[in-house]
C-alpha cells in the first residue's frame, strides 16, 4: 500500500504512524520541512493555487503507484476535489469528503447553519454583519479561519470594535465556558464510521494542542456520530475528520467546528489504539476493517529538532 500525503510540514508523527502499514510519500511546496526526512520519498510540488499543482501530483501518483492521496491542508481541498475523477482514472483514491462537505466546513457561518438544520447543539451565532444587541462576552474570528489563529474574546463594545477591525469577514459567537474537546473521526470510503476518539484539549500552543487526554465520554461520542450521519445527507464523507465541541460545567455539549482532515493532535488517538494505518490497509484490500479498543491515555508534547 502506498499513501501520498501533501503539505506534510511538521507532521512527523502522522508519517511515522502510517508507515507502520504503508509506504508513505510526502509532498510539500517547501523543501524546508521536517517531515520529509521521515517519509519513504519526498517531492517538491507547486502550491495549490498554481496551475502546475494537479499535474505534479498526478505524475507522482503514477510514478509511485499511489493507492491513497490524503491532503493535509485546507487550501488544497477544492482543487483536489474538482479533480477527484482524474486521480481515480490512474488508480489513486482521493481520501477527502465531497465538495458540499468541504463547503460547509470552510465557512463557519455555513457550519452553524448546518448545525441548526440538523438540530445539533452549538453556540449562538450572530447573523453575518450584525453588531447590535450583542450579549457579551463573545468570540470573534474569521469565518474561514483555521485553528486558533485570529481568535478574539470581546468582553465589551470596545473589544468588539477592535476585533472587528482586525478580522476579515468575522463571525461572532457566544463565548462558551467549560472543557473543549477535539474528536478524531475516521470513516471508510462509504462514510461508515470506524473510529471516534474524543480528546480533551488541556493546553494549546499556536493553534495546535500541546497537552491532551483521551476521555471516552459516551455523550460526546454519540454527538459526534450524529454529526457525521447528518453530514452524509449533504454529500460523501470519507477518511479523517476533526470535530470540536465544548462541554459546559453543567454537562451540556455544544458543537463548534468540523474539519475534513487530520487534526494536529491525532497522534494521541493513534497511541490510544486507533490504528488508522491498518484501517487503510483493510480498505485497500476490501477486507472487513479491524477495529481496536480505545483506551484513555494522555499526551504531553515537546519540541524536537531535525539537523540537516
């Protein structure tokens, strides 16, 4: 089995895990990335916005006999989804949900509308452009933002005015109090759920979790499954998803976001028993997917360097 990962950056632990069951090829628009030194082969490719991007990836897929192409960065998703059939014609499966799902995920207003449509509990979202009658405190962030980048907490009108001035196409939502969870979800190519692993975010640095622990909360797992099953009404769901929710002190659950990709903290789910590498191998062989028991485990991260 051969897996091609794009925008590999510093996703060293992801590469290492997938290598337990596959030959892993890495691609990135920069040569200066750590993960390339852990792949079985590395290719420098154009950026997703450049016209040569798709041709470069198809050539790699042909040369390396790639079974699964898994993009890691949102900027690539639309271009790859449009060319899904092209990759299929050369024997490569694009592990990415359909365009309607990508569209829901990339615009936080559409995500909120999706939650409302399927009666999935979520924070109150103010209509686009509304700045009157705001109940403070609120969160202000870009509607197409990633991670924790560009997120402001506004406690009063002055805070709100500052945040709005700094934010492009802002979304304003009620600020939730409680514990924040990320749920790593893996689906097969028909959208059947293989794993749901809830991780409590204990400490976040630069938008990526630094300290975390697996908490097998039945309510969070059930809500995650409801979200995925609802998504399947909107389009095809495939491969990795990352969901986020809050659990209030009273125990209420509120969904925040959906991302159709691997989360930065997914190595904790691997350590807790979620064997994605074996699942992809079973998919390739059209076998019944073997599912491991998930155990509660914690993760503490540290920095490590690659010297070249």
